[in-house]
């Protein structure tokens, strides 16, 4: 299960293909592929090429600033960081547990975040590939093309995301980078007017969420050979589950399974996450490589996110999503589903579950009244674990007696999937890379594999300005065989190649 094949061949005999940056994902990354003279893939790496350093510059800040500060990691999933930090700092202020009203308001905020993010990823970023084909006309393969060819699908995606953002607005104060959650609880109730406004849209949102599951299920079943085979490799899986084994995005204990479905670890408290996983650093990426300590860094890597969560739980505690989960699990015929494109099916099941939970919470009167804050004996450290849209998210802080943060450790969802994404690219490149003329469609196959994980590279990276996608194919002697560039302005072109250097 070693995702990163290190070749034993002489590097001087290998060709190097670089995709820089990966497109239609949040943030910036680069892929390099080394192939031999027989076009066999010898090595694939997903590089995170820029550094942000949140873990260091949070040190020295007052702990109460952290839930707002860490949201700047991302404009797509700020709520997840907002809540993970708040959960960690609940331990610092002794708020264990927080009040019922505070927990349910946080849950409403979080499930709104899950819904809007899943809708954004599927309808805006991934549906063009799935509806039109991976190598279809690039001028068509985008959200504008979806709106023209499938206006009803595009409209539903936009409106579901808008609804999720409204849930965030009324609970966090703003759609992006809100302030609703604080160490020890939340800072306001849901207003009656906002509650009633959201409830008006519940029936329509439930209908559209079910439609989204039907769309992706239909795509999968109509082309099962592609969907079951594309980027299919076995891996361990990890997620939070509720104490009774149910799917839970906000809280729970950590559970890990091996590739066959056997439980490796279960019931691990969020405060004990370091007993379960360890992190490895590699010189060619700014993103860490976590692994299960009991299995070691070679075979202990794992997947997180929708594909893991839907199969790692015992059941989903909402009727429509649970029925959809059973259909999904049945597709595996008694074994875990490992196909990369199955992430999309699982993601829409989670979107449906999020909408069901939102509908249930909006009927709960504790959102409108009740204690908002809790406190108790102070502590000097705390960890907060939450299921973000992309997977398990971990925040860990230590705070001094002067209330200033002395240590911060963040393991974001995409970091957990780092090794798995490397394996996905390797698997797809091995099957589709022909080693000769590069085409835009060929490049997109590789990006589709990464895109299925809904990676949020900006949670660990940052870049300014626009970057074109450039790929250079080198012969064994280092001569340039092909050089292509793709940019929003010019599309795919073949400019005069720059001097190419073979990476060691």
C-alpha cells in the first residue's frame, strides 16, 4: 500500500511530466510524473509548493482570537476551522460540555457549511467532468457549459449552496469568516425571523438534495466500468463516528478501518488523537503525511472524507440519507468501495443528510432561547476534532497562564488524504498516460482524480496572481519532446519551451 513508488531506475533514463498548477481545486499544487522509456509510470508526486505557516504565527496570540484567525486559512471551509478551534478551546476554558443551545447552534452552522461546500464542489467544480466527459471540449467543460446544457441542474446547485450560506449567515453572523462560535459556546441565538425564513425553503431543498443523489447515482450506474475502475486502489479509512456508531459531522470518537473493512481502532477520544496517528514530513511538499501509528508510515496511510465516512459509520441517523447509504454500500457487494470517483456519490449522500439534519434542527426551540456559554476549571491544552466537508479536521492548542497560545498543531482534511491523492494520480497516470503527445483531455484525467477528493490546498498553501498550467515532456536524454500551456485567456497553446531540467 505504498502510494509513492520510488523508482530503482537510473533517473537519467526517465521522462518527467509536470502539471503546474492543478486546476479547479482550492489552492495551488503541482504534479510530477516520471515514466521510463517503455512509458511505465515509475513515480508520481503531488507537491504542495507554497507555505503559509499558520501554526507558527498563531503562537503568541490571545486564545480567544484563534477561532476567528484560523478561518483565514480558507474562504471555502472557514466554518470548519472556526468550529474545530472553538471545540479545542472549550477545553481551555473548562466548557465541558457546552450548553445544549450552544451545541445545536454550532451543529446548525456546521451542517449548513457541509451543505454549501458539497453543493459547490459537485455542481461547480466536478459536474462538468462527469456530465460532459473528462476529455470533452474544454470550452464546454465548466459551470457555464453546465448552465447552458443542464440549466435545471445548475440552478439547483446554485440555490442549494445559497441556502447553506444563509444557514451560516444567521448562525455565524456572516456567510464567510463569521464570529458566531467562541470558546465556551456561541454569542447569539437564532432569531425567529431567520428561523422562519429558512424553514420556508426546507421542502424544496430536501427535494433537490434527493435529486442530487439520484444524478450522481445515475452517472455511476450508467458507466460503472469507468466509475468503478478509475483510480481504484485499496486503502485504510478513518473518520469520526458517534458513540453508537452513527455518522456525525460535529462530534464523536475516531474510528479507523483497514482496506477489507476490519476495524483497526475505535472509540479514540479527540484528546487522544496522537495515540492513533503520527505525522511524517517529506522534502518535496509543504503538506504533512499522517499515518496510523499501529501500521507504520509505509502501510498506515488512509483516506478521510465522504467515501470513508459513509462506509466507516454503522448507520446515518436520518431516514433518506440512510436509505441512500444502504444503496451505496450494496454496490460494493460486501466489500468496501475504494473507487476514487465514488467520492462524488458519497458526497451527495452527505449533502442529503445535512439537509435532513438542518430541517430537524430548525424545529428545535433551543435555538431561540437558552444558555449560550459554559465555563469551568481552566486547562492548558485542548484538541478539537470535527468532520469538515473534505474529511477529518484536527486543531490542537496549548495556552499559557497569560492566555497566549504557546503551541498550535493543525491537521487539515486534505493533509489526511495527501498520500491517497498521490496514489490516485499514480493509478490514473499509469492507465491513461501514453508517453507521447500531451492533450488537454489527458491532463484533465489526472486532475479529475485529484478533484474527486475536493482538496483544499489553500488550507496549507497560498499564492498571489494567476498561474498558467504548463506541462513539459522530456526524452530520456533530457530533450524536450512536447511542451503545452493552458491558461484562461489563451486556452491550450504550444509556446516555445523554456529550458527544461530533469528533476533528480
